[in-house]
C-alpha cells in the first residue's frame, strides 16, 4: 500500500487526494468512505436476500429497485475512481479484488440487455467478498492471513485426507447399497454415497437412515470412524498453527530462539533484549 | 478481594463482620451463606423452568409464587447488604456482578406495576449467572480464568473465522437457492442460508435437506468442507492454550508479567531470569 | 501385581498356583483362563442384548437361560476363587474391580427372590466393565492409563466448561421459549433447553427445529457458537496430552531434558546416552 | 523404486523401456500412461455408480457394457505387463497394490461363469484404491505417509478409546431401554445402543429420539459427553502429529533414523549430532 502510494504522480494533486480516501483509511474522509462502502455492501446483501422472499419483495419491490440503482451507480463510480486514481491500472484490474469489483457490477448492466434470471444472483452475492477490503481498516489483516496461511500450508495434507475420505465414503456407500438393497434412500449407489458422507461427517440429516439391523450395524461402525478421524484434519491444522509466530521475522540474534511471542521484548530463552 | 477487605473502616464492626460473611468464605457462617445462596439460585432456576410446564404449574402455582417471594426478598436483602457493607459502593453497583444482581431483582418488582409477561423470564434467568460468584468458594477461579483467557486471546482470529464462515454460508446458500429452486426448505435465500449453516456446522437437523441430485452433490461438498474446517477454531484455541502455564501462580517478580510460557527461563517482558 | 504375588504365603502351593492362573497371564493356563473369561463376558453381553429382542428371545429363550446359569455359576466360582487366593481379601473386595465382580453376580441371585424386572438389566450390563481386566494381557494398560490420566488432569477445566455450556443452553433455551412461543417442541422451557443442547452440541436430531424466521436466526447463532466452542474441550485435552511422556520416569541426567520419546536411546538435546 | 529399477536386467531393453513407462513418471510416455490409468479408474467408478441408477442404466446400458469391456481388458493387459516387466514377480503379486490390481479384475472374469449379482460391486469398487498409485506422480506420497504414520502410531490409543466408547454406548443404551421402555426406536437393547452411538458421535439422525422427559434428560447428558470426549481422539492424533517433522527428508545419516523431532539436535537413536 505504502509503495503504491509513492508511485502516484505528483502532477495531479486531486488524484493523490482521491487515492488517499479510497485506498487508505488514515484520514477522516478515508474512514467515512470505508464506512459508507461497508454499509452499502451490507445493504446490498440484505436486499438480495429479501428480494427472494415473495411477501417482502411484493411490499418493497420498488424500494429495492431504487436502492439497487443507487448502490450499483455508487459501485460503478467507485470502480472507475479506483482505476483512474491508481497508477498501475492493469495490476488493479486483474487483481483478486479488481475482478471481484468488476463482477459485482456485471449483473446490473447485463440486466438491461438480458431478462433478469435467478442466475444473476450469485454474481451479485460476490459483492460480499468485498467486505474483506475493510480488513485493512480494522487491523484484522494479520489474523486473517494467519488462518489463510495455516490452511494453505496444510492444504496438501487436507486434500489427501479428503481423498481418503471420499474413497472411503464411496466404498462404504457401495457396501450399504448391497446391504440395504433398494430400501428408501438407498435406491442407487450415488444415494448411498450421499448417506455415507452425511454419516461420516457427523451431519446426520436423517432424511436417509439405515433400516435393517445389518445396515444399522454398518452405520455404527461408520459413525465411530467419522467421530475418530475428525482428529486428522484437526491435528494437521493444529500442528501447522503450533509453531508459527505471526510475525515471522523476529528471531533472537544471540541464541537463535525462534519461538518468540508477538508481545515479547526479551528472549525467553537467553534474556536478550529483542530489537 | 483482599484489598477490598482492607478498605473497610474499623469503626463499624458489624459491617466488617457482615462483609466477611457475604464476600468471603473462610468462616463457617461465610460458607453457610454461600451454600444458601447457591441453593436459592438453583431453586429459582428450577421454579422458572417448572412454571413453563402447564401441568406442573397448575399443581404448584401457589407454592411457586410463595417461593419466588421468599427468594426475591432474600436477594433484595442480600443486594442491600452488599451495598451497605462494601466501601466503594459505586464500584460494586457498576461491576459485572453488581449489574447481574440488580437485573435479577428487577422483574420481581416490575411485576407489581406491569402485567407479568413471558418477556420477564429472561431477566429472571440471568440469576443463573450469579452461580459464578461461587467459584471463589470452590477454587475453580483459576481454571475458569484459563478458559476465558484462551478464548479472549484467540477471539479476534475466531471472529474472522466466523466471518469467513458466514460469508461462505451466504454464498453457498444462494447457490443452493438457485439449484434447488423453490423446493421445500429452499423457498427463499434466507431459508437456504439457514440450511447451509445447519449443514456446515454438522448439526444437520434434517428439517431441510437437498432433494435433487445436484443439490445433494453440493451438500456433499459443503459437509466435507464443514468437517474439515472445524479444524480451524480448534487449532486456534489449542495453539493459544498450548504454551500457557496452567499454574497461574508463576509470575515475574520484577515486572509482574503473568503470561509466562512453560519453557521460559527469562521473563519476555523485562528480561529477568525466572526462578 | 508383582508385589501382590510376593505376598502370597508359600504354605499353600495350590493357592499360589491358582493365583498365577487367575491374576496373571504368563502361563499357558493363565492365558487360557483370560480367554475363557473374556469370551464369557462377551457372550453374556450378547445374551442380554438378544433377550431384549422378542423375536430372538422367543426362539432361544431356554438356551439363554441355560447359558446365563452357566456363566453366572462360572463367575461365582471365579469370584470365590479370587477371594480365597488373594492375601489381602478386604483390599480386593472393596477395589473397583472387586465391586464390579460382585455387582455382576447380584442380579442373578436376586432373581430367585424377587420377580425379574428390566431394572436388573443394568447390573448385568456392568459385567462389560470386567473387559478392562483383560488389558494386562494385551499390554494396553499404559495407553488406557494415558487417556484416563489426561482426562482426569483436565477434568476440572472440562467441568467448568460444561457448567458454562449448561448455563448458556439454559439461557438460550429460555430465549427460544420466548421467541418460538408455544410452537411444537418449544412448549415449555425444559423442552427448549433440550433443543438448545441438541443444537449447541451439533447433534441436531431434528425432532425439534425452529420454525419462525426469528427462531432460525437464533438457531444460526447457536450453531455457529457450538461449532466454534467445541475447540475448548479439544484444546484443554490436547494441551494436557501434549507434554506427557508415557513413561514418566525418563529424564536426561546431563541436560535435564524431559521431552524424551518412548523409543529414544540418546537425548535429542545433548546427545547423552540414556540409561 | 530407484532400487527396483536397478534390478532390471539389461538384456531385455523393451522390458526396461516398459518398466519405465508403467512404474515411473519421469518420461512423457510414463506421464501419459499415468493419466490414462487415472482416467480409466475414474471412468470405471462413475460407470459402476451410474449402473445402479435404473433410469440412467436403461439409457446407456450397452455403452456401459462396452466401456466395462475396454477398461477390464486394459487393466488385464496392464496387470500382465506389470508382472512381466518387474524382476521380483512374487513380491509384486503379493504386495498391497498387486492384490488390489488382481481383485479389481476378478469380478469381470467371474461374471462369465457366475450370474452377475450386486455382490460383485464391492470388488469392482476396490479399483478406486488404485488411485493411490498415482501419488508418486504428484509428490503426495510424503503427506499421505505423514497421515498414515500418525494414525498408525496412535492406533492403539484410539482402539482403547473406541472400546471405552462402545462399552459406554452399550451401558447407556441399556439404561435408555429401561427408561424409554418399548417406545418407538427403543424396542430392543440393540436399537437403544444404535441410538446411543448416533447421539454420542453427534451424528443425530433423528430417526430415533427420546420422548419422555427422563429420556431427554439422559440424552442431554449423553450429548454433552459426546461433545466433550471428541477431544480425546483429537488430542491423541494432534499430540502424535505435533513433534513430527513434516519434511521427511531429514534423516540421521549415521543410523538412518527417520523419526526426528523438529527441535532435535542429536539423533535420539544413535546420538549423532544432526547437521
């Protein structure tokens, strides 16, 4: 962020001014902008939800349309402002948030050309992802990054675990298809696999449940398995989070101790004052 | 506690005496007081529950009213005693337990002015929180504090995780609304989000469950996701609890730092060698 | 065990011989005895289960009665043998397993005096606990003890957590009673509390589920809470298990390192050969 | 793998060439072979699933039969090629994957002799296990091995935990049989045990749920227990994963010990200083 800011040419003072409001939150106007943005994202999400409830939509249909216009126009203006104000325009447009910002606008403008269908919904919902923009404002970036990094570092192990789990569910599902034959909910193998996943993940809707004693016996084994192997992803992520300092750069330069808490001012191993 | 005690003026001996009974449990009368208090809180909770069961309420209606009177008068007397006896009255009144003690009395007295409605219930239920008063008596304070501190220290990470989870559920819920159309339980987006949360948290009531093959396929992915990412809050809290001394008595005697890891040889705050 | 053995008087050789068979499994007869015992416990449990299934009971009623007689007589003989053979009889009789052994016999003999009721069942089921006797045989003692110790050490923290959870469920249940009024499953506060526990523990039977939008909103919050705070008991137990060596006596006598794996022959911190 | 490769006799160049394609993936043909194999395994699984859906099977019955022929012939050819090409044939045939490869072929050839029944299914489904062959290709071996080793190392503790859990469920199930008498879902002890397992593992289908207040009270206790003791397997596996190097390449170069903790400075097996 700091660096981007420095790249802004000094010739256009208003661009620099606008940049500060839009991309940073260290001024009063910048904070106000962030709050308005957050409110509109929130409002937009609520409207999309409420439109799907016939009773409410009937009552407030025109209000919703007007609000949608206002929000969309604001987002459009904001999107242009972001492009104009930033130096490396290409970088912004093809960044994660640049694409989200763009996709959030598309359904509104497409609705003039094509008839509105419920499939527009999901694009409008993507606006919610813009909430993460606000993290800078709230100093939550580090903690969010901590979680994402732990998940990313353990992702390969978790994929393998899920592969095990899926193959296990497919085999157990097929077994149950043989055991429970054509009974309700076990008519086909995919249905039986659906049941196996519902069971092993301990969700247990109960829309499908074993009927024969043999089926119940298998279900008991599957449930105990699911209850035990939840330990695997938990263990993986916990082990990953375990030794990670959130600030990776701090090491004691006297004894080399790397296990330094965020709030430490002295090394707990050798007592040296930390820089 | 110790300090508060010292602040009591020596001129009123009976205040000092009462203080010891009410606020401490190192005398026989003090212990008796604690036990009576605990019993009345427990009794009060049972009465509130039983009053809601028509069959039982019909039978014991007058007993309940009488008991409620006795308990409320005792609590009132106790509240006044606490205020009179303590030196810094304002501190007590606006402390967490002071407010709870007050709110627990309000519904009883309001019921003379306004007609009793079921909304009084929740205030009466707040009395249960007074149970935590009793922790001093049972030496459970340290362990309770250990849990609260671990949750507090990891609260920011857990909030972010919940934010991820909510946004994820909203998007998945919207997707399911598109997939399962107007089928039972997926009539509106909020309903579909309700289903998504029921599924991702592995609760799985089964009051709403996917019907179409496509819906079941999405449900499988969502269940596997929920089963895996439960590792995140678990990992966060475990990592937080991991290095914390469970014996809270070890404190740096130079700077008073209480956050000392099990393997620390020097205080990380002031660099003092630990005993 | 070793010690008990030494206490046996040398004067009665057959007692010493029987002691070895019953209490130890280092002889062929001793192993055979353990296997017979284990089989009978298992058989006994199966019979109790099958007796409760009318269709099966009708068919095998007399077989079950005969088997029950044989098993009970064997257990009686074994119980007397254990008492006769052991030196410190009182110690055995009032030990955990001594009491279990006795209670497992009681229902059989009571059934001659009193009419058999289904309440005898639970005592007969206690026989299952005798399975843990067999652990000596299988070298599982250490691992079982590891789990029990971890649970015992963290039991106070877990009790407090459960107290939090129960109070939380009672308050949420009362709130839901107010929100969902007299709707099915929320007719009384105890019923609403039942629902709250079903939800917060992520069991989610679905026999009771929220109906009103407001109720569903509360349920969402409760589910997210339950999904997150499962981290607390997990974190407590994991932290407890974390630093425990299974063999507590081994410490490096050069550097004092206590974190020594079961299979270590050299200290991983200073390289010293371990005794 | 490396070693096996060296054992191939130089006299038959085409065997060496084929070996490289089949067993390794460092050539373009080798990679192509792996991809074709993976696709066929995947296709085969999909066909088995789809055959169980009457509507789809009716439409594509002959396509499925033809595809099954092609896949089976390819797998047969591959199986022979593997045997011919490898030097130590016996080793391959009786290895885990050798047996899986063989079992995956059996149902196809048996179907010429015996009438096809749904019990052939499960053998055909075993083909899915061949997917793990592909791990070499994707460098997932290490991570998969990490999970398997953690589970293997903690398996004894987990078995004991499951034994506890099963005995606990049997006793609780019997208690509920007494409490809920002959009510729906609690007609027999095995049924009540099924309910107990469904509850304690937090699956909660809801096909059986307590009806009487007493039953609900027991259920509450069981749910709280299940919610808390899930911490046990989680703690066991996490503790196991905790100190294990995730980078398996670090090995003691004196004694070949691979089980080296992250904080180790000396090999715990031979005492050599680690690099």
